[in-house]
C-alpha cells in the first residue's frame, strides 16, 4: 500500500484532533477534581492519613469495576470500609449534583493521573454513568 501525501496529511490531522479531544476531557476532569475533590483527596491524589483515602495508587481507582467508582461519587461513602487494608475516618458526601459527563470526566481524570497513568485503565463512558445512575433505587 502506498500513502499519498494527502492521505498522510489527513492521518496527521486526525491524530492531532483525537489527542486534542482527549486532553480537553482530561482538563475538564481536572477542573471538576479541583473544585469538588481536591480539598479532601489532595492535589497529588495522596489523601490525608486516617481521614481521606489516597486516589493515587488505590487499587479500586484503577480497577475494571467502574460501577463501584461511579456509585462512590453518586452515593458518597462512609462507615468502616477497608480500602487497601486501611480505614479512613472522614465521610464522603454524595456528589449526585454532578452530571453524567462530569462524573465520567472526573473519574477518567483520577484513573489517568499520578502513578495511575501506568495502569492504562479502561475509559469510563458517559453511558456507563447513566446506566449506573438508573440502576440505583
Ligand atoms: C469531604 C471530603 C471528600 C470529598 C470532597 C471527596 N471525597 Fe472521595 N472519599 C472521601 C473519604 C473520607 C472516602 C472514604 C470513606 C470511607 O472510607 O468510609 C472517600 C472515598 C473515595 C473513593 C473510593 C476510594 C477507594 O479506594 O475505594 C473514591 C474513588 C473517591 N472518594 C473519589 C472522589 C471524587 C472523584 C471526589 C470528587 C467528585 C471526591 N472523592 C470527593 C472524602 C472525600
């Protein structure tokens, strides 16, 4: 197969556009994180010892069980739950005021930030958030 210059140029444009779109949703997720999550989970995703769990390096955050993550954001989390064998005393309130798109963006942000980048976790789609929200009583 031979590539004409035009085909190469179009391919280049396509790559540029998709990487631009990808970084756009990443930046949207980052902004939501800064506004709604950073105060507890910290800028570096490291959390606060005994109070708020780290999101960086957390096994649940990079796992394929994306419904769990969506539920944590929609319903919040409290009580005695072991997260990577540690307990945290603070309470996470529900964030069901965020739209399905915002939840997908912020979760994709935490799954693709800090050391979590290495995990190459699968992307959470807005449809996933929609389905999980509908499944809740
Ligand atoms: C008021 C502080 C606070 C805010 C704000 C907050 N969280 Fe949390 N988050 C917590 C606490 C505390 C827990 C653990 C609760 C427990 O162990 O009972 C938690 C748990 C989690 C978990 C589960 C971690 C695991 O290892 O299973 C995720 C994911 C999470 N938060 C994401 C977010 C996101 C995304 C936002 C912003 C939309 C956010 N949190 C906002 C305090 C907070």
